[in-house]
């Protein structure tokens, strides 16, 4: 089963202004995810509301409405994939297309945190004939989706599939069928208002496990089609639990987990410092002589880390005292 709902009703809007966002805002989010299981039907279901964290991400990156819709879908999809894994799992989604957005990169974990960015956040607003934001036109229909999973091994798992539509949801559903052989239905939605703010964002992921019943699959498809737009459900004030109750209508299930979600970056000054150290003393000396300081920005959260002359000199001294060393720094 490959099935997706990926509608993004949207209107022309202004670029979201980039404002500093206090760390406390991250902890004030009311986004949640719920995971359920139907034992008799062998079906797993997940649904989430991501409105607050998508708004935060779009403010951080100053995205235009179409870029906001694309980023919001990808962030939501990443959280749904992360929630499928065991504790400690980290997943990454990299969408690379031939459209003006160029790429989307998202990282999420099983604890419900996510971070991400788009290649060109300030792309022109792109709208379809029906008035919906044209995400596939922004990302492109030719390219690749790469899924990374850090399962605790020496090398992370990596699966690559071609973009199916560039609409995000269907591309993720296609990945599951093509790379993991798991029939899946994915629905993602982001509603962008005329002022550029996101008033609703969320999604669902449904997977059938063997042995599965055709009658159950048929009922799920009927129920999903009856829903129409994910954002319509959320804008009516319904919660992820309500969304799953609509999808599982006529199919008994039980709740396994409910957790809070947030946009949170893993970068910090120590990590950035290790990135600078990895450049080596020669490169840092050249940087010091040419600029007198270093400024390093995180692509995921737009945080900027500054190192003055004395701090760079100390790093160079530490490198020269330590001598050659192996290993590579972690990603910021």
C-alpha cells in the first residue's frame, strides 16, 4: 500500500521575519505525537501535531510560504520516522531536487526532537492553479530522498530512493515500500496564513505488518480518503488522537505512547570548537591572519558562534601541543 495525503492549502504571503527566539520558547510548545497499534489487524498508526515547532523553525530560517510548507512537511515526516525506532534512535531525511528550493535536511530522534533547514529559504512564492502552495514545484520532481538511521552500529544505515512526486509525503511512503518493503500511508499538512504564519501543521503514518488483511487495508484507505486534508482536521481543533480515530474507524486499536515534540538543535560551542580544531593549525593560522577572528553559523538553528583572536590563538596552541590526532568531529 502506497498512499499519501499531502495537501497544503495556502495563500500568498510575506516572508516570515527572522527574529531571535528565546530558548524558553522551545519548552513552551504544545505539539504532541501519539502511537497506536491494532493487534488483530497488524497495523501501526502514528499521528502528530507540529504547528508550534514548524512555526519556530520557519521564524528561525526566514522562510517564504512555499519554503515553510516544504520545511514543515519534512520536519513532521522526520518526527514520524523517529517515533518508529527504539530509544536512542536518530534519523535523517535529505531531500535533493531539481527545483529552486534545492534541498531539505531534517534530523529527528525517538525522544521527539527535530531540527532542519532548506537550501534556499527565500524562494519566490509558488502556487498551483487550485491555490495550494506548490511544494513539488519548489523541491522538484527529479532527485533523491536519502534516509539515514543511526542504530548504534559503526556506520549508520542509509537508504536512497528517487523522488516520486516531490510532495514529501508520497516520497516517504515510496521509500518505505521500495527500501524497507513496508506498505505505508503517509499524510502531511502545513497551512500557511496570509501573514506567513503557520496556523496548522501535522501528519500521520500508517503501516501494515504481515500477515495483513485486505479488508483492513481497504477500510484504512476508505477512511483516509474521507479525511481529505490533514490541516482541515487540525484547524477544526482536533488532536492527533482524533485524527487516528478517524483513520481507524471500524478497526479496534490501543494506544502505546504519547509524547511531546519540540524543535531542538544539538549544536553547542564545544562542538563548534571541535569543528574548528579539525581544520588544523595551518588553516586556523591562515584564518587568524586574514580575518583576526572566526564566525561559525549552524545551518539547522541559525545560531552564530564567534571566536576572537585570543581564542583562535589558544586553539592553535592546543593543536600544536597535542600533535596529530585521528577521528573526525561530530556534526554541529
